[in-house]
C-alpha cells in the first residue's frame, strides 16, 4: 500500500475464511499472496466511490452495500467446508484432517481440494493456525499452570511437538512466549481468535 502525506482513513473488512468463495465465487487458493481490486467484482467503480466518499460512514455504507448485494447473489456456498470450519473451531484445532474427511464422508484428497479452494489454505495449515491461536489464548488467560497441560489440552502428540509448532509460528519457545504473551498480542494488529 502506498500512502501520500496527509491524513487518510483505512476501512478494514474481516471476512470469515469461506467468504471469498461464497461472496465473490473465486478460488481462494488462486489469490494467495495477491491483491485484487474491488472493481473486478463490481459493475460500478467502487474504488472511485470509496475514494470520493465525504466521510467514513459513507465509505462503510458503500462497502457494506456491496458486500450485502454479493451475499444476496451468492450461490457458491460449500456447506461441507463451512461445517468443517465450524468443527475445527469447536475443537479449538484439536482435530485432524482424516477425522474431518471421515465425518464429512469425503475422501481426504477431495476434502483437501475443496477446503483449499474455498479457504485459501490447506485444512492442515488452517488447523495449525487455529490451534496456535487457541494456545495463545490459553497462555493469556492463565487457565493452565503448566505449558504441558496446554499442549495436551490441544491434542499435541507431546511437549516437543508443541514446542516445535509454537517456534514455527513465533521463532521462540512457548515458555518465552508465555512470559511475553501480552506484548505479543499488543503488537499483532488485527489479531483475532
């Protein structure tokens, strides 16, 4: 993003993982590490309208109207992927791809393909992120006295697996992270669980 000197407004829309496919009918996996202009999905020049809007409320109204109209036209929902997302969130990431595919009565390969096209990540990657977010939340709440208890609560095979996963996301050990978890949360703009 390039900003010129002076004041500016940023309007952020946080969508559910399946929303790109549902609202815009696009393969989310194809967008990995790419930006797409809103005008590609609108017959009106939405970017221009947003730039010329007199205030933030008008910008939010324009963007909301665009998204609501897309939702009303939506016909590409993948109910099985949405159900799998719900199961992943309910389990707090303590579930595996094989169990999800079996529950949904799909082959693993078919499930992984549909999930990746809808969400933009493989189911395994999404589960890892969800489990990491839950580990962060549990560290922050202090609900567990030992980090090992968090590892087992989230279905990690063992403590070393837990340590490797946390280090792969943060570059530091869970112990170091738990000592500075408030700072970590504070520095993560837009972080959500």
